[in-house]
């Protein structure tokens, strides 16, 4: 089979690799589409290696068709050969086939294409993880979601709204304000023309302070925002695309009970992920039928994986990017 490999010079190639073989508790999925995530860019740069036992190629979410099941998976898995599914992976989705633990599978939602389904598992599991496991989000609270044009924000914003949160989000281009309006954020902040810390101070003074932030940007501005959170506020760092360093007033943290939380999904143990997948299937996927909007989608062939990465790197896309795998030889 073929997969996207990272070359020594960090370029990508569509090359032959050993065939995926399902283990005892795994299913073999013929991949139709693979979702693209910023974690893939981090792995390509050498900063985010796959968990032990995962293939070295990238890809955290897929959609496709089950072709085989291991013995234990056959006994426990509700799906069979020929069923279409989407799945959360530790890695290895940029390939023609993937061996996936049976409890990492999700159904393809009614009315969704496989291309759309490929962009759901990672973003909705990450959204649920950080809103409810880490963030303890409650109805009536205010959420700040950074990078509103990202695939993750396309899941976090409407999901948070569906649970009764007020949502602020950020963009860096004027055109993105209109492009993400369908997500339903209560306030869209263009950080090229507005200072985020000033906006958070304004929200605090108005009696609507941010209780919870999910931040993939970081950078120097992050520390300047912390004094303007609500008492007991939670600031969750999931990446630091804007820089790894900032200045934090430590007294502000303990006086106002502010919690800084580092969070990644990929590094969690399988049992944790299985519980998360089950919750997302039970509590979130039914909302896809009516409450949650379809996210904007751009599809490229797997052989243009480097172009997909460039889209994410320059922030030139709204919503999810997925790679079409089936049909490429």
C-alpha cells in the first residue's frame, strides 16, 4: 500500500510502505479521506512524534470502509466488513489502509459524505475534551476560542453554543469575519485591528468576563490576557502557534484562582480515548443532524498533502481540510 512519508528534508512523498495488518482488537479500514490537522504539521516538523505502536506517517482522523476485523474486534465491534465509518487515530491516516482499534470507530452521521465525516473525529473529540473534561464548561459561562477560522473552532464554537455558552472568537483577516459567521459566535475579534487583552478587559468591565479559553496561539499576548479572566477562569493551551514564551503575573493566578492547563488528545491512553469516543458518539453526534452546522470543507488529493499543509500554515482556509485517498495509486 502507499502512504505519505516525511523525507529527511521535511518534504513529503507518496510512497510504498508495508501493508497495514489489523491486530487482535483492530479493524482494517480502507481509507477514503483523511483529515488534516495542525498536529500533522507539528509531526512533520519533528516536534510531535506518534505514540508508540503507531505508524510513522501522519493522520489523526479518517473515513472509509471496513475490510477486515481481528478476532477480538469481531466479537466486540458493532461494525462489520463493508460498513462505512470514521475513526480517531494515534497516527497513520495518510495512507490507503489503516489498522484501527475497534473502540476508536464512530458512525458516519446520517446525510454526511465520507469527505465530511473524515473531518469530524479529531475536532469533535478535541472540542469535547477541552470543553468538558478539562474546561468544566457550564451553561451561561463565556468561552474564548482562539483561531475562529480553524477546523477545531468550527467544532468548538457551535458545540459550546449548543450547551448554552456565550462564545468569543478571534480571526486575523477581515474576510474571515463573514466567513465564520455561520458558526454563531457572539463576538468575533479581529486581532489585527483589536487588542485581545483590551477586549477581555472590556468584557470584564461589562460583567461578562471570559470563564474559559481554548488557545492554540499562545505567544506574548497570551500572558497579557490572563488578568482579565473571571475569578476561577481556566486557560487551556493546546498549541503555541504564535510562540512558546509569554510573561505571566503569578500573583494574578493565585489571587483570582486562575488555572493554566496544558492539553493534548493524541498522548492520552487508549482507555481514555475509548471513553471520550463513546461520549462523543452518544452526546455530540446526534446534534449533527440538526443543531450543529456542517463545517466548511476543502478537499485535496492525498498527493497534494504538502499544499494542504501550506493552507494551514498560512491560515488561508476556513474550516477543515481533508485529503482524498481512495483512487490515488
